[in-house]
C-alpha cells in the first residue's frame, strides 16, 4: 500500500492538500481527482475520498487537518474517547484546539479554541489527535451552563474509567484561572473519596436555608438495629432523615445494599428518610424544598425566587 493509501486508511478517507503533496501527488493530480469526483472538498485544503455525506469521524479528521497542528477538544474529544455511536454528544459542530496566538478562520461546523500549553495537553497518538481526557472534561465543565451540568461532565468522565478524579484534579491545579474552581475541586474530591461535602454545602445553602426549612443536625450519631454506631447526614427535630448521596455512582453492590439497610432502619423506627443527589440539590432546589416542607411540616417560599 502506498503512502497516500495508508494516509486515507488511517484518517477515515480524509487527507489534506499538504499531506497529498508530501505523498507524491502533484497539484494537477489533486485537481483531476476533484474533477472526476473521486475526491470532494471537506474544508478548504482538505479532501475526502467520496462525494457523499461525511461520517462524524471524517468531520473530526477534516476539522483537525484544516487547522493543523490541531486536536479535538471539549465535547468532541470526549465524543472520540467514548467511541462511535455513543449518544449524548452534540455532533452538529466539531471543537478543535490550536495553540494560543494562531490566527485562523473556522470553517462552517468547526469551533476553534486557542489554548495555552497546547502541545503538552494533546494526546498526539490518538486518531484523530485530541486533548487529553482530563483536559477536555475540565474545558467542558468550566464552560458548562450550570454547576449541575459541570458536575455531570466530571461524573460521566470518571465513571467511564477513561481517567481518574486524581488526574482531573492534577489538571485543574495546573490551570491559573478557572471559573467555579471550588465547586469542581470539591466534586472531584467527592468522586475520589466518596464523601459528599459539596453536596452537603449545596443542600444547606440552596435547599434548607433559603426555603425556611428547620435547621437539621449534621452528621447526627445514631445506633442501627444491631447496635452499631452510624451517622446520619441530616437529622431533623421530628426524626426525619435526609441522606445526601455524593457518590456519583455506587462503587459496589455491597455499598448500595448498605445504603438500603440504612434507609430500612429509619423506616423500622417509624421515621421517614429521603435520599437526595446532585440533581435534586443543584438542579431543582426549590422543587426539592417544597416537597421536604410537606414531609417536615415547615418551610416557606424561596428567599431568592419568591
């Protein structure tokens, strides 16, 4: 197989003008292939070896080659990591990172991101080259519309086992200025240790306090049905318990079983337990508070939204 054929095979049928010339084609050869409709223009200076619609992989290769040296970034990098056919990613545009200071015009369907420390943050042996998983996840989390969306990005990428919370935390610490740094750092700690400090703080400041709910006792000590010491996340004066599940996925069947046992112990004692996650606290705090007010028999309108 000749050099050009290898390039096309490796790059999903996409090749740049620069690569084609380096592989031995002449400008006339390229023009002939276009005229005969053996190739089609994907972006200026980038071609694909057919005239039909481009697959997502071909769109990604074409975007990277157009801006070369470049790499997939943000959601496009995570899309490439997840594999073809993975749902939940926006395929309408391809996000591409280039070195800061470069002056390029993005073609239709491509979003350019000028990135500091570009070369060190790229996984060059990937196909196509892409920002490292932890860098791409942080970029998405930083630019997320809400804190909950940012949390979801970190949850998904760590749960996929493509990276670890420790690696993402290291990438976060290497960045000088990061919006919502405290939230991201806290969530990564949640992922790494299974604690729920960020969730507890969010529950207090977004659900309990602004809605006039009774002040609960934090980390309230109790004994389970077998006499073993345990701690409730939040216990209210009437005995109702709120458990804040800061783990973004259960690490074992045993852990899930232990949670259900804790809830069952509360029910046996004639009290009520409510288990909340990030969605209820950060995504829907007012709705959550309204339902808790019914359970607790106290509470009022939100001090912020009325």
